[in-house]
């Protein structure tokens, strides 16, 4: 780990070259982000041109920017020119507009055009991350012709494993894989070996659907078309995987009550980290004042039986946990496509049953010890409250994310913390209503 | 949606054929799981042999089993024989041992042997999901020879895009991609165009590391070797993506306080769903009794100032939310490899600062309204408690998952709910200690 850091600080060029020689681009990139900013350029400049590009492409846009700041203008221009258009678009996208514009102007006309096409699509759309450099075949070509086309245009294209087939109007009519071409008779027509039921993406649609589709189907690349089914690019699996990692991270962090960081954890400042978390905390503390109001309303009951207050955290905790379980399970099942809008009634019914079952379980479990320690009355109140709170928690935990999805909001936004806080207030209300009824306060 | 269901119930064979004709295998599989069990075989039998296999492979093992139960023995045997060995191994793995044994015996000797090899590796190891049907090249071959080998052995292999190169002892010496072969001069030697710094996986290692590596590097296949670096298989990207989806789902559900379901949500029974959640709830309710003890200990303070109890849910909620944010962020950063064991001190320091900052924010925010409504004393107690609780929550939320990782436990196990419950008890203790000191109770 500290190897590289020491070598770089000592400016031990021989040692550095030795260290670099047997590492993969991805490993080098990983270590590079862990050493001092000023040492990174020293190490980076020792790499051959090809490997430097591979290492650069393996870095996160945040780290790419940091590194670019300490490289010479000419090196930067060269790196940008050689990058894949979609990776380049992503990097430029994250830079200040003035810098991005200047860098874009430094590119060759061809590369500039490719990048501008991608940057023209809306944010988070498939068009932004597709590769505009693809190889297009025609159904009337022979396999041999097709292979010749692949050999001629291959070096520029991002993938040559999935080859879209189009008609004269550039409309997508099928797909053939390099595998099928290589294994087929050279005289065969492409039209006879291509697949006609083709999954494709629309350039203006959100990235998540095509990415999930690729994960489910195991396809290595997906043709991307415009609104008139004309081919405009190809989405490759590596970009789809990045989308999924980002989407899953977003869901996970929202589920934990925080906004996505948008940059690697270790390169985010304390203030930046606090900011991604503050919004949710503020919403939550405002919602939580509801609990103060509910308790205030029952202050006389609390004065009459202080024992009741002993169980507040336990009951709130249980409600929060069951609600958070339901919300998490339902949000995830929707994210991976197991649950669809049409399944809503089924899901809510299921969670209702699970909530009652879990409530009965913990309610029965708590009954004997509570009766033994605090008497029959409190025992009844606690057990009844546990059953009701678990049921309501499971219901809210499933209904709220489903409703969010219906109205077009990311279900992960109605996350565990939000549900916990809402269930807290409702749970207190139920608790004290039951207490008043059972204990006659 | 209900189209297929209606067609199947009416046994409208022509309508069904029409419906099936323009759908992809993945879509058909998705709809199949949503219609009645007895109708599925009716629809399935209408598919041509190739498409039936594709649809079958697109199903989850749970749904594969359900479908197999309603197919004829000979159809089942045929399907199994044609499946990829790794998919077959996964399916057999989930069946009762007696059934799996019988089905395994029905396979041809070749396919049986391939499957047995995979089933011989430990659960969750890379060996279980690799493909044992790969194409192996030698460095001394010409590109032309290599392409001939690919054409000869290609139809059987799961992937022909990544071709491992080995020496005479079968040891991995490099990798060449089909892309490079197709684009290279036919006279060139494989040894001259292959990549020597090869990422690979060990058959006995856990699946997650190679899968994450493939996600980070964008590699389509990874050679798998035994402990002596001899090639035994190839891990393909589609299987790696399935591993990652399962790992992320596991982390997400654990983060929500539930165990992974291990089967699609809609095909799990209520009892089964309750069981995956009950264990954590029981652990949590036992931990939550700590809060009852703490409150009991301060019962006299509570009697003296009932107002204190009004803020219990709010303070617990805040602590829980901050702790859950920290735990979620840290667990995710470790899962995707952004944070490594060597970064522990940095992470804890960072979370400490974030916790103090967030605590000061909510503490200051709460001060004025609380002083206004409940007086100076309570205002001071609440604000001081918020700062302390947020700090402790951020610390526990980061330290506990890091410690879990150190001792080799899945960090996601020390999840938000566990931390919330622990912070609840500690928070109450702090709250009442501050209250006693400030209010002189």
C-alpha cells in the first residue's frame, strides 16, 4: 500500500518503473488515488502512452480532474483526444463549463463532433453514455463482407461483439454477434443469421431501464435508436454496469437517509459530506416534532403513569424496524423489476399479513416478562401496542414507496428514516390511546 | 399484462403463438412467472426448442423448478442437457438432493462430468459459477491457427470473446480477445498480441471480489485458475452481474434489518417472509430492553420533570438517523472498494467531524423554539444532548461496520437498525446525565 507513496516521495524513478511494470491499469489507478496529489503526476508520467490512457480511463472523473490539473496542457489534450467519446463526455460534464468548452475546442473536429452529439442528450439519458462509434451491417451482406467491414472499422469502434443491422434508412432491423459471424459459413447472408427480436434502448430514455435489461438478459451491448428507430449508437455492458452501481448506491444511501455523494467517499470534504446528509436530517427533525406534539397531548396520562414513558423507545424502535424492513424489501423488489405497478395490491396484502404475524410474535414474547415486572395492565398495553404498531409499520413501509413509484418519485426517497419518523408519531398515538382505554386514565 | 393470462386460460393456441412470436425470451420469462402455475406449461410447450431453452434459462431457479414439475420427464431431461453447465449447477444446487441426483444421472456423461466439477467447489466460490467450457490458445499459435481453433471449438464454449493463453502445463500466461484476433494480421503469433498482465480469479475464492473487479475494469470474462495457476474455467460478465445484484440486494436488505429472501419476493410465502425478518427483530427487541433499563434507572428524574419524556422520541430518532447515515455510507464505500482496511482511521475521523457538525446544526436549530416553549433549562439540555447524540451516532455508525470488516463479518450485518438500537440506549443515558447536571435533578 505505502510502497508507491514512499517510492514517489523519494522520486525513485527506477523503483517506480519496477512497481508499475507488473500492475494492471485498474490497480495502478486505485493506488494513485491514495497518494499525495503532487506525487500522482510524477508516477503518471512514467507510464507508456497506451497504459497512461488505460490508467486515466480507470480513474473516477473527480480524480481525472485532479490529475489533469497537474499535467501539461499538451498531455491533457492528447489524453482527451484518445479517450472513448462517452467517457470523455462524462468527464467534461463534471467540469466547470468554461474549462469544458476550452478542452472541447482543443479536440480534433471528428472527436469534437462525437462528444458534442453525446452532450446534446439530456442528463442521465442513454444517449449520454452510449458509444457513437459502432459498426453497422446490412442484411444483404455476406458473412465474409461483414467480417471485412469489421476489420476495416474495428479499431475505432468501442465494441465489435454486437453488430447492429440496419436498412437503407438506418432503421434497426436486427443484430448479429461477432461470435455468430466467426462461426458462420463465409457465404451465408447476414440477414439469415441475425436475430430479429432485438432489445434496444431509446437515446432519450433514462439509463436505468436499458442497464437493468442488460443485467437481466446478459447482453453485452444494446443498440440505441432515436424516436424513429434509427440507429444512433450502442450501449456497452461496462457503461451499463456503472449505471447500475450508481443506481444501487443511490438507493442504498437514500435508504439510509442520505443523498448520494456523487464522488468517492475519501475525496469528499467534511463540509460536503455534511451537506449531503443535512437536508434529510432537517426534514426528519421537522417531522419528528410531531412526536413532541403527540406526547404533549398525552402529558396528563404520562404524569399519571410515568411507567408508560419507559417503553417509548422500545415501541418506537420496533415500529421503526418493521417499517424499515418493509420499505427496504419493497423498494429493492421494485428496483430489480420483481414487483411492478400491477402487483401493488398483492404486495400490500402480503406486508399486512407479515406485519400482523411479526406483531403477534413480539407481542406474545413481551407479554410475560412485562406482566411479571410491571403488572397485568401495562403488559396488556405493551402487547396490544406492539401488534398494532408492527402492523401499521409494515403497511406504511409498503404503501408509501409504492405510492411514490405511482406518482413518479424515486421510491427510495420514501426511505426507512422517513417511514420510521412517521411511524413514530402514529405509534405514540396508538400507544397512548390503548393505554388510556386499558388503564382507564 | 393480463393478455397472456387470458389467452392461456382460454387455451387460445393461435393467440398464444401470435403473442409469443414478437417477444424476447426475457419478456416471455417475466410474464410467465405472473400467470397461474398450471398455465405456464401450456405456454411453454408452444415455444420452439431453442426459444424454450432461452426462456428457461431466463427464469429464476425457483421458477425453473416450478415449471419443471409440470413438464414431462423427457422434456426436462432435454432442457437440462442443453443448459450451460453453470446455470445447470445453480439449478441442481437449489433442488432437494434426491431429485438433483436423479436428474444428474439422466445427463449425458460429458455434461454430467462438467456439472460435477462445478458442484465440487465450495458454495459461493467462483468455481461454482464459472464456465468449464472455454477455448484455450497457445502463445506459439499464429492468429490464423487461433481463429481455426475458435471456429472448431466455438459452438460449445460459453464465451469466445476472451481467450486464455496457457503453456504446456496448462498454466495461464496471457489472454487475447477475439477482437484482437479478428483485427490482427493472420500471420502474427498469439504470443505477440496477447496481454500478459492478466487479471484472474481463483476457483476457490469467494465470488464477490472477481465480480467487483469485472465491474471496475469492464472486462467481459476473467480466467479462473486453481491454486497452482492452472486454468480451470472462465467467469463471464453475465454471471458476475448476477453475483453483484445478489450481493447488493443482500447489503440493502441487511441494511434495512432483514435477511436476504433468497427467492423472488412475489413467490415467497407470508411465513417465509416473516421468517427472514423475525431473527433480526428478536435480536433488536432484546437489545431494545436496554432502553427500558436506562429509563427505569432515571425514573425519579422523569417523575420530577415529565417534560423530559416529551423529547425522548425526537432525540432517539435523530441519533438513529445520523447513525444510520454513517453506517450506510461507510458500508457502501467498503462494498465498492472505495474504503479499504488501511483507511479506517481516516474514515472515523471524518465521521467524527461530520457528526459534530450535524449535531451543532440541529442543536442550534432546536435551541430557540425549545427555549421559547419549554424554558431555558430544557433548551440547554436538548441542544447539548443533540450535539452529543449526533456525535456518538456518527462514531458508532462508522466504527462498528469497520470493526466487523476487520474481524471478517459482513459489515452490512452491523446495519442501521442495530446501530439505531445501540445509539438509543447510549443516547438516553447521555440525555438524562445532561438533564441531571443542567437542571440539578
